[in-house]
């Protein structure tokens, strides 16, 4: 009986902890723009070369906050299976 009471108490603590916990607050005053560009060039029937870029503008779209560039290749062993390797 003590185990059932202890389990019920622990479950109640978890439920009430989740109900009243605060996570991150949403910033509603900042507009952001995420832009992705990918260029793919077929090299052979089984290999493609690609260049990918991602830019994130913040501070009401007035400042470049984050940029990422990746270069790699795609290997296509069959018509419905593709795998890629890239370097950031």
C-alpha cells in the first residue's frame, strides 16, 4: 500500500510540475527570414554535385544572424535510393 501511495505522489508531482513549468518565452517583436538555396549539377548517371546555402536574417530582417554553406555529392546506386556526403 505504501508503494502505491508513493507512486501516486510521484506522479502527482510530475503532473503538477509539468502544468506549471515555464519554457522559453516567444519573442513576438522580431521578424526573421530564413532563406535556403541549393544548386545541383548532374555529373554522371550515378553522381550529382551540389552546393547549398542557408541564411537567417534577424533583428527585423536587418542583420545577417546565421549563414551556412555546404558542398557535397549525391550517390544514386538505384533509381529510388540516394545518399549524400557533404562538408559544411
